[in-house]
């Protein structure tokens, strides 16, 4: 499964002003100098089916009615999702790459 992390630079210096926001992943590795908010931790594989339209066939759009829709922060979020849809389309930014 994927995970998200920020680590020290190859010269050993810590991250500075890094942000992990509006993501969906099973785990995060967050070090000093990193802000993390509006992220969701997928607790187990069984929960994938309840979040995504069809994760087994790599359709990672959020299922209609998902609690992750409108759960993100617009602060520093991309203005468009991975397919070019404007963000937000509802009352807030959706978590993940796709905006419903």
C-alpha cells in the first residue's frame, strides 16, 4: 500500500515548511518541520471498499456519500483535481486526487 512521508534531506537537514494535507493513505511518516492536517488514515484493506468507487480496478474516486467528500482544506490545495475539475465543487475540497 502507498504511504506518505517527509524525511531529512540527504545532507541530514530536516524538512522546512513542508505540508502534508488532504491525503488518503494507510500511513504517514511526519518529521520535524512538517505540518500535517486534513489527512485520513485508512485503517485496513476492508475500508478501501467503503471509500473508493472501485479500488480493486484502480478507480480511486470517492464513493458518493463518503465522509471524505468536502473534508479537506482549501488552503494551498490545487485549484483543479487530477482530471482538471475545479476545486472545490461542494462546500469544501475533497480528500485525495479527485474532486466529486
